[in-house]
């Protein structure tokens, strides 16, 4: 009995505890079931606006002079003097003296040519007088000039002296030009791009003395693709607007320019055609020039005003999906996926010509996994019962 009491009592107590636990679990009250509202996706929208636009084509390029040439010498000699502006970057006006060559030999040649002209003039006049004397002699013997041989009237000798006189005059003109060419003048308003000679240096005919460039007009070669050309009328844009932009001294600066022509040849390597924009007086040398200095070599971006289009919708590029659709919100605050007709797209905007109506609401925020008739709610609009989903959750 003592053994049974020791073993059985603990087992009995354990069984009773198990029974009580089972009874408590079975009698546990069931939890209440509540319906939880799941809010529709919150989106931002913007209204569709129909507008008339003027296309802008963007490009870029470097500023170069429209006229650039090599300054050469037409005579040889030693450089006696140079102008103070004959330095790299020096500015000059048309007709300014840039270089003066030694003139002593040219002056001597001029004097010799003058002496030769005087001798030829005297010889011609002498032969002319001899011809008149010969004509009188023939008349005295009863011969008229019409029947007298030309040699008897000394006409060949006179023609020879006349030719010598003309040659002497031409030689004098050449000597004068060579003397004038010892003074090398600027052919136009410009600047020295590169200086090659200096005082005391001997130069030969045709030697390049400096590289010069005109400062009257600057050019920018703007590469354009075939799609860009579709929105430009180069013939009608000769007086059109081009805005060039660059940073000068750390500050954004812009210059007005005119699109004047295209080069007419499609580049075989990059498949672009180059249009030329011109800027008048880039170095602001005229008092009536309003823009700031635009230096040669500056890299600029260009905005070219192109053709116009009516009844267009302009949207940020990210609002049109890769498949050419946009997300709209209908009257029931549900998503509508709409196909649109894209006429043009640039780096920032997309231009839509068909598929949207004024006042329709376009979703401007990102909607992951969007599908047709997906309920949404708008920022700042109260939630309606139709714009919420419900499901059952056990608390």
C-alpha cells in the first residue's frame, strides 16, 4: 500500500491537471472577427492641357571664326618694325599696319623704274619726231603717205619704242606695288591667333607671318540628326533665333545667334549634318553690341527655335511608359491605361499629338504593378467606400 501510495498519487495528480487543462482550452472563447479597411494607392495627378507649341532643337559645338587666314608676305626682306598689336591675341582693324619690311632696295628699284620710264618716253618721242620728218621728206618728193612704205615712215621703229614705253610703265607700277608691299596691313578687323615672326627676321615671298582671324562674325557648327531636321526649316530660319549658352567666369551666360545655313553633306561617320549658327561681333568691338564677349574656342550649348505645332500635349518624359501608354484616373478614381500618339521626344519632354482630351487626369507619381481599373485615391481627396478594398483578419 505504501508503494502504491507513493507511485499512484503523483500520477493521479498529473492526470487531473491534464484534464483541467483540456477543459480550459475547450472552453476558451472564440476571438471576434473584424473587417479591416485597406486604403487604395495614393497618387498625384495633373490635368491634361492642350496647347500650341514651338519646337526647340538642342545641340552643341565650339565657337570658331568665320574667316581665318594666314598672313603672308608678297616680297622678301628683313622686318624693320612690327605693330604693338602684333602679338598673340592682339586686336587690329582693317588697314592697320602690322609689319614693315626694309624698304631701301625697293626704293632703289622704284628709282630705276622711273629712270627707265623716262628713257623709254624720250625714245618714243624721238622716234615719233623722226616719223614726222620722214613723212615730210616723202611729201617733198611727191609721194603721199598712203603710198609710202611703212618702213619709210619709220612706223615699225615707232611701234617698238611704244612697246618699250608700255613695258617701262608696267615695270614702274610693279616697283611701286613692291614698295607698298613692304608695309603689311590687316585685311579686315581681327586678331592675331598665332605669331610666327618678329623684328630682324628675314622673310621670303609667301612665308606665313601669322595666323589671323576676323572678329566680325563667329560661327558654331551644330551637329543635327535626321530627326532634328524634321522640326527645323533651315531656309526659313535664316533670321530665326538661336540661343547659345556657356559658363563664363563661373556664371551662366547666353548669346543670341542666327541659324544661317547647313553644310549640305551628311557626315559618313556619325550620320549627322552640321548647321551653322553665326554670332555678330563676338568680341564686342562695336559700341552698339549688347551681348558679352564670346571667345573663340568656347564650348557652347545651343537651343534652336524650330517649327510650330497646334493642339499638342507636352508631358514630362517619365510619364509615358515604354509601351507608349499613360496612366489616367477616371471619374470613379480607378486607373485607365491609355495609348497615345507620340510625335516627338527630347531629353526632358514628350510631345503627344493624339490620345488625350483636355481636363483628363494623368498620374504623375510612380505606380508599381499598375493595372486597369485599379482603385486609387488622390492626394487631398477624402476616401470613399468605393475606393477601398476589404478583407478579413483575425486579431
